[in-house]
């Protein structure tokens, strides 16, 4: 049986997968590594909501450092890229490399992520970055499409039933700016 590390961007995107893994008694932990989330208050809200959901199911929750400058360095020069563009690829790769590194150093042999769950994200783009990161650190990447198999409906149900905080942008300052300019 593999030991799985699930990289989570937020509770609404990951809740159905977390619940599924818990019900299936998988050996897994949730990793929260999201230096892209802006501002700090938003980051803290998302982290707290994710941790609260994990705790309610007895699931280990791991939070790595919040270093937005590290993220800004990773996407430098890509600030004007559109959603699903090169900036998102760089962001995914940076976060998935950190997750794969953590997994390899802490006894996890499989990495999976919900970074592609949102309809605003390109799953192939996430999977390409994840496979690159997993290969670099000698672990397996489970590229299951977590939008399928009734999980999207389950996710929406959990969010509604638990009154979970759900945001309306990916988290980065650039997506927030674009959202604000449309309103």
C-alpha cells in the first residue's frame, strides 16, 4: 500500500478527495504549501479552513512555510500572462517541486494534487508540472482526474453542508487583480 501526499490549494477543492481517501482508509496526509496566495489574510483563511476539515476527519495536515517572495521570484517576468498561461505553469512547478521534495524526504512514495480541480485551471498543465517534479524526486505522481467519479458533486455538497469558506479566485495577486478589474 502506498503512502500518499495530497497537495491541497484549499479546502473546497480538496474536501471530496480527502473524504474519499479517509473513507477508503488510505495512508495519506494533506500538504498545504501555497506561497502564491495573496493577501496574507486570505492565505490564513484558506489554511485554517483546510486544517479544520482535515482535523474533523482525523487526517494529518502538514503546512509548510509561507514565503510569497519565493513565489514572486518563481513567476518573475510572467506577471502579465493570462490564467492558464506560463505563469500558472511556473507556479504549479514551483509548488509541486516543493511537495515532491517533502514527499521524498518524509517517506511518501506517491504525490497527488487537487491543483487542477477548479474549472479555471488546466489539468494537463498541472499534470505536466507534477510529473516533472515527481520524476526529479523519484516518486510516483497519481494523475487521477479528481473532477470525475462524482467527486465534483460531492465537493459542492460538502462545501454547502459545512458552510466552508469558498473563494472566487485562485489565490495569486494577479488573478485577484483581474477579478477586481472585471467587477
